[in-house]
């Protein structure tokens, strides 16, 4: 990427990070233009041209997607409270925007998604096929709680896929301190695209290596900003990153962001390339409903513990990390 374009990408990434951090705030055009370092008039045009959505469309979509996730993650939270926390001025404009985006009301969305997680029917009079499919899905994963040594008093779980005994994980919930990553971002489809990930990580490592930022203890992660079940594939955002000191200078296509601390579920797997989707399903469809936890606000990420080329079966030793809170 040439230097002028890389500078534009860096500035747009800064704006995206700022929006993520303050999605419930006013997020005015002058404020965001100042973050980007462009005049408001030119920034609006630049953002639309580079992102493929106007600034207002982008903010509106992210607010609705966050609301959609919160409706399911926190079933007891009032819909109006969610609307206000996601930046809407009230319940009426939120209701109109939500129906326009998802084709149903927020309460219908909550009922339908919650019923999928619990195995209950979303509407009376269904023929039972969905319920049978959900029961079968729950049986696909065997979740066994295990208690570790008495010094930490930390509960762990073993999760095994019934049809693939080799696909298993050990999961524990622990407090994770905040940390900073330098990242390269991609927007668009990514699932199963090993070449894409290889190119992103290659670009990042080429930047990080000469700066002395790589070592045995370096955190290497992929951050998933959006839920593929909510966000269209062409708008999905991922950031491949390496842990860096907070004051590390970045520029061009390489940005920097903070990963919030707090309680995270760490689900550790050894995976082939084609097993990542099943592993994420194991965490969200298998473990979470049995765990007493629910997803908390914050990004999910994968943390990598090995080089797959060094593994005798070329598997990736990876932890799927999900922010959680008590159900």
C-alpha cells in the first residue's frame, strides 16, 4: 500500500475505533472529523468513499447491531434502556430503525433469539421441527464442569464435540488485565480464508519484527468486531494484532487499540483450518448455555499459542476469548 493511501486508512481506522469506544455518545461530524484530522466537509466524503457507507449509515448500523446483541445477551434489560445506551434519542426512533433493519420489532427479535438459545419455540403453533433441531444441537456438545486445584478455586469445563472426539476444549473464566495491540484491519468476508489471514499477519509481522516487538511472550491475536449472525459478510471487521507497550508509535496501515480488561472465558483448542467455525459454535452453542455466564460488552478475540507449522499435525493451538458476566 502506498504511503498516502496508508495514511488515509490509518485515519479512518482511528475514527472507527473512536466510534466503537463511544457508540452511545453523540458522535458529531465535527468531533469525528477532528479525530481523522480532516475538515468536516472533506471527511464526510472521504469516509463514504473508503468505507462504502455514509458516516451516519455506518454509526446507525453499528448502534443497531450492538442493540441486537444486547437484547439477547441481557434478556432482563429494558428495551428503552438498551436504545438509549446505544445512542438513540428514545424508544420510538429506535423501534422504527430496528424494524427497518431487521424486519421485526426488538421484542420479537429478543424472543426469537432467546428461544433459539433455550430450545423453546419462538411462536405458538410451530410444528416442532425447530425444537427438535435445537435439542439435537445441544446434544452435539458434551459439557463437563471440572474443579482445579484448591489454591486458585477456579472452575473449568471440558467441552467435546460428540461427532468429532478430537475436537475438544478446556474452558476457564478468569480476570484478564487490559492490554494494547498494534493491528492491521480487514473489512469483508474472512471465514475459512487462510490466505487472507496469512497476508494480514505477514504484513503485521513485517512491521513488528524490525521494531523488536516480537518475542516468546508476545500476544498474537485476531479481534472480531462484529457478529457474523448479525452483520452482513461484506461489512464484517477483523483486526489481526500483536501486543505492544502502550506508548508504541504506529502509523500508516498499522493502528493501535486497547483491549479492555475484565472477566473472559478462555476456550483452548487445537484446530485444523476448517474447524474454527465448529470451535466458536462449541463456545456459544455448547458451553455458554451450560455455564451460568452470558456475553458481556466488549470484543471477542482469538489468541494464538503456537506456529501451526511446528505442530506434528499442523494444528493451531488457539484460545477463543469471550468477555462474560454472570447470567
